[in-house]
C-alpha cells in the first residue's frame, strides 16, 4: 500500500520532468533553427563593399536584443581623408521622421490636447480646404494638399533658409490635388504641418519636443534634430554614384522639412524606437492600432511591409542620397533598420536580400559563383522591350557570349551578377529578366522600370 502510494506520484513527477525537458529542448532547437544567418549577411555586405556598390549600416534586433550590426563604406569621402563608417555613424533619415511626428501627435491626442477630428482651420485657416481637412487626414495622407517638394523647383531652393510662413505660402499657392478624405496620396506637406501643429500646441520648437517626448524617454542617444552635417561628430555626408565614383550631394538646409524629414539617427537607435513603439512604451495600444490601421495602403505614420504571410510595418526615408528603411514584424518580435548615404546596387535588392537571409529563404549572393553564360544561354533574353512609363525601347542582342543592350542609339555590354540578372557598372544600372514572362526590370538605385517584350 505504502509502496504503491509512493510510486504513482513519483511516476507522475518523472513524466512532468521529462515533458518539461522535452519542451525546453524543442524551444532551444527552434530558437537555433530560427537564428539569423549572420555569416551570410556578412558575405552579402562584404560583396557590396568590395565592389563599391553601397555605403551604409544595418542593425537587426529580435526580442529587444541586437543580433547583428554591420557598417560598410565611408561617412566621408572628401579630399584625401576618407572616414570609414561604423555602427554608430549617424545618417539623415528623411521621411522616417514622420513616424516620430505621428507618435508625438498621438501622445498629444492621449493627453487630450488635440483631437484627430479637429479641423485645420484651428491652426492654418488660410490653407486650401482647411475647414474640411482633419488632423487624421494629415496623418494618413488624405488631406489632398499638394506635396511642396513637387512642382516647386525644390532642388533649387533646398539649401536656402525658409521660414514657416514661407513654407505655408508655398503649400497655399500649390492648392489641393483632390478633396479631403476621398483618397490617399503621399505628401510631405501633411507632416510638415503636423510638425508645426506640435510646436503650436506645446509652445516649444520641434527639436525640444522630440527630445522630451521620445529620445530622452527611451534613451536614443544618437537621434536628434538635424543640424549642418559635422563628420567630426560621426555624421555622414551623402553621395551619388556617377561616372564611376561617389560624388557629394548638395546638403539640405537645416530644419527645412521639420516634422516631415529633419531627424538624424543610427540603425540601432531606429530599431530601439520601433521596438518601443510596438511595445507601447511611447503610446498606448489604441493609438498604436490607429497608427498601423491601413486604409488604401496608408497607416497614420507607417506603411505595411509584409513579408509573405508575416505582417510587417515601418517607413522608408529619402533625403539627398540618404536612404533609410525601418521594419518591424510583431509576430516574430523582429526589427531591422538599414541606413545608407550612397547606393549603386538597387535598394530594393538590398532590402530583399536582408529579409530573405533573416527569414532563411532561398537567396543567392550576387557575384558569388556566377559563371559566364554560353552564347545559347542568352537566346531567352533577346528581343525588344518597351514600357509605358518612359518613352524608351531597349533592344537585347548578343555577340557570341556577350549580352548587348541598345537604347537611344547607344550599345553597351552587361555583365552577369546572378541568375537572369545583369549589371552595367559604369552607369550603375541593373537589368533583371523574367524570360518565361517576357519581362525586364531596369533598376537604378531607388527606381524600377517594368518593360515587356514585344
């Protein structure tokens, strides 16, 4: 009796111990299986660096812990003194600043200092449709206000000081492109105005509000309102690849873009920021749901960036030749940020490569184990391609085992870099074929043109 009474609980305890050990083993196994292939990331970025195809920095984090950091290229290429980039190098992040602005607006909404249904007349009654445009319309790009960087000769005055009143005058003069809340269309004017509204409500400059409400709160030590670039403070210039080398870009005047694009940061700080946002350290759950609630592909300060069946959110940014991408995947608690101050290799390919390596999908690193095709291998690419996007036609022919492209009377040879993928290095132009569909993509840094074979 006593022995039987003792054995049964003992067997139960042992089963629980074995079950617990099995669960721990399986969790550890899947954790290892889902670990990030940092060696492959290193190989990918080493190829980009060695061939001078990109300069910039990447940070990847999972479960609020940094898993990977890598910087390639230089923060400055001026004169004889080249300054190598490092993981703490700061970049202008352009429109990723809009996420910060949206967070501060939602903080003010939570504090009942502003209402999302409030009309623009409260702040700027002279602007087109001010009596019908709401704060919510500005947040999700449904105001209809014209984008002040388009059709205004913006490249000519981007380095000239402008007062808030001067910027408001530009927006007013360009008028409205459509009636409020009838559709969504990206416009920097929306977030420039939101930045001005933040200053009006708080009585403080945007720079001070940013520090008080976000950067100091979650300890983003490398994030700030931009000033003239100072490479001695580990800030980077931006460069455009031209004529076989990097050429320094004209610098945007400090503060011109306000809440639409005037922040500098690092990939590591941006990862911290988006993790804090999605773990409700900056705004509450209800506000977050409004930010990532998509209507016509637009959220209130972010965009959808799903990867297959995995929901993802974030924002892109471009100012001068700075490009920034920030992503967060809530289901995996995974974030990454990529900042660059110069790209020749298409940004979309860099981001897709990062994602495929992170999620352990099939990805061939360009230039690695690429064999030159035989003459007959090129037949599937030959023909004439056209697009309605541009008044151009591209003719693909071959000369023995060389693939030649002809457009606008010019003929040039392209070199293979991956399966169905070719590059013309002198111009930084990339050509990706889909032979079975008769399609050709022409890629230039941040632009993609889709052509079809006749």
